[in-house]
C-alpha cells in the first residue's frame, strides 16, 4: 500500500471511529422500549409511501396492523393489491377506507364527515386494542383540518393507546397539537416533483 | 338544514370546487408517460421506508423490482422477511446487499469500497435491463459521498436507463448532481425523533 493510500485508509478509519462513537452513545442512551407515534407531514412525495413501507415491515414480523385511509378510499393502488393477497393468518392486516371518492370530487361536507366519523370509530377501537401493534391513520390531517373529527378526542385516543402500540399519522398541514403528541415528526419537503414538469403520476411508483 | 349549516355546506363546496379545478388542470397538463427518478434525502425518518413502500406498490402490479442496499446489508428487517416470502412468479423481486456490516463498524475503506463496487455492478446491469420496472438504490448517497463509486458513471447509468424504468435513490446528503438527474426530490426533514428522547428504535416500525 502506498503512503497516500495508507493515510486515506487511516483518515477513513478515524472518521468511521468517530461516527461509531456517536452512534454507540446514542444507542446506549436510547433504552426505553415502547410503541412510538410518528407524524409524516409536508408537501413532498413519500408520506403515505413511508406508511406503506412500515406496514410491510411490521407485517414481516407477524405483527397485527390496522390501516385507515381518510381520503384515498377508492383509488386503485399497488400496495393494496399485494397486501390484500397475503395470508391473514401469517400477516394480520385490516385495511379500512372512507369509502367515498376524493374529497374535492364529492364536494359534500356532510357525507364526507359521516364517512370520516365511521372510519374514525374503527380506528378508535384499534387504538384501544392491545393486540394491535401498529395503527396507520393515512391523511388524518385532512379529517382534522376539515373539522370532520374532534381533535381533543383524537389526541386523547392516541395518548391513551396501549404502551406497546405504535401509530403513524400522515398528511399535509399537521398542526402543532399533532406534532406535540408524536415522538417522531418528519416533514417531507418537496424540492421538485415530476408532476410540475408534465409527467403523469407513475403507476406502480406513485400509486 | 339551518341557514348557517347551509352556508357552511356552500363554503365547503366552493373550496372543494376551487381545489378540484387546480387538481384537474394539473392532471390535464401532466400527460407524459415514462419512468421517473426519485431522490429521498434529508436527516429525517422515512427515506428507506418510503422506498420499501414503493417496492410493495410496484410488486402489487407484478412489476419487476431490483433493490440494492449500500449500507444496511446485514441488518434484520421486517420488510425483507415479508418480501422474501412472496412467490417470485407473481412478485418478481431481486434484493441485493453490500454484504458487509454497517460502515462505521467495519472501518475498512478498501473492503467497503470493493463491496460497494460489486453491488454497483448488479445495479448497473438492472439500469440497462428493459424488463426491470423499478430500481431502488438505498443509501446510494453514502457510496457516492465516500467516493466508493464514480459519480459520472452512476449519473450516466441513471440518465441512460430504459424510458419506462423508474429509479429511487435514498440517503442523507444527496449532492446537487443527484438532484439534477431526478424528476422528484423530497427532503425528509426531521422535526423531532424518538431516539433523541431515549426511546429505542422500534422493531417492526423502524427496522
């Protein structure tokens, strides 16, 4: 090995050593084992998609998962095709939808609200069920921001859920009270989007 | 219906109508059908998870998917448990790993680089294969930023891929040349993380 290769190797080793120490000390301090609440918000791609990824992950360990989608009810999507084909004995998944079309298609506040409340009742039951490991409330922020649901009731149900249960909430415009109840908040910030350059939403990638 | 309920209903209808017009005009202008390149970067949770969600989605339509993970090779994870159990005739997935431990565990630049290059060769072949619908290069930014891979070669392979193929690149610290080659760039921005408050990474949620 030449001298410069050797010094590069040494620099790399030193940098990785420093990084390992930081990671190790973080791991040593993060010892509390319990379910967590995650909020994925912001205007960028990837919020629902990250929730779907987590559903796949949790099911991979055989954990029981309940998903409720507040907006995208009637859309075809690839993940539903796959996940609905799984053996429910091995991969226990419940998938609930609002059962109406996209909100700005229906334009009927009372019908939308009733559908949202019916979905919320199912999710509220899941949030009180110790056998459920993960509850996903996809696009919940819309249901809250349109005032279809009572935010005090939603926050209380999240806070009082079983200790081992995790929750994922997705949607644009998450308000501070949702961020406060979460352990982890990621804002998906759009830097650019294919849609803006005239490219259609891609089957199997975006839906 | 009372007058105030009626006016609330009218306001809702007007707002939804306005939104529908915006969405419809966007859809009318986004007509180009082709594969897209997505970059998920930033320091927040959800980058790899969103990639996993997209893999589930694409497989749900029976599309052929190739995944390469540049860093997380030997980690156990729930999604791998599930996805590796699927019938490959129905869900054609190839999943490649670097086959070394986490980079800051090994601290051996040459071994890491060789493992990254071997993985890159597989991904380069996928990026030239018309039968592959989606290529995921998880944590590619590390492999580029550590200079394990030649960025000119990587960028060219992404740009020259088949027109119908989509690509997802994940990892912190994506440089401008990667953003430039992408159609969609989302920055996962961390607002808070359970880890910082002493909560362990949650099985079935974070891995």
